[in-house]
C-alpha cells in the first residue's frame, strides 16, 4: 500500500520543493527540522514528514567545495543532533553534511534518496572526497547508498564508519514469534 503512494523516481525527488529547499541549507543544531516532533512524524507518518519537512542534506557552515567532507547519517527515530558532541573532534579542514530523513520510509528508498542527493552534490561541486559516519540503522541506509552508487560517488568515498549498525540483521526484525 505504501509503495503505491510514493513516487520513487529521480524526477519526483528532484521536483520535490522541500528536498530542493533543504539541499545544502544552512542550519543550527536546534533547527526545527530536527525537533522531536518532526523525528516522531518521520517515524510514524513518513509521508506527512515528506510533505512538511522533506529529505535534507544540511550544512552547519557555508558549503566549501574544496574542503574534505564528512557526511553524518543518523539512525532510526533520530536526527543529526545525535552527532552534536562529535563536532569538536573534527579537524577544521573538514566540513560536515547532515543527512536527515523520515525513518519510517523503506530503507531502499532512503538509500536511493541519499545516493541521488550525493550525486547532485558531486555533479554541482565536484567535491574531492567524501567520508561517511553512520549511526544505527543508517549504517544500512549508507551501505545501501554505496551499493547503488555510481562511479562519481564511489571514486570519492574514502572512509565508512558505522556505529552500532545491525549490518548482520537484528533479532527484532524477525517479527513476532
């Protein structure tokens, strides 16, 4: 039923005004997009989240295409805020990208959306390298993005760090016994 309501095409993703507004949008950690209400909306009503907030590839400082880039990808029912304490440990010659999404959508679609957003980033700015740090479920989303990635993305991927990700599956995913 959910698949019938969603348009998974590249053209639909690029036409989505919320996604376009959120592409490299400058934010602060307490941005409304990352609020507890929006996180919950994304988990339990992802279509409503998509209409109201949309997928986002955010920055904390103006984007500099010449800098090394670290993509931070949060886990299920969470936001980029989970990485706030990590920022002080990142060297100044790096910049951060924050990927925020409705965690109630299928992983395959979120992986696809991430791949398309990164493809657009590389197409526009030809960034030199991309490191990925993912937490929890988003280790699966990031891995899915890397499997789907085309050569321009793969050529720039240097490091993939997955924190507490269920890469071997999770007991809770087996359902009720």
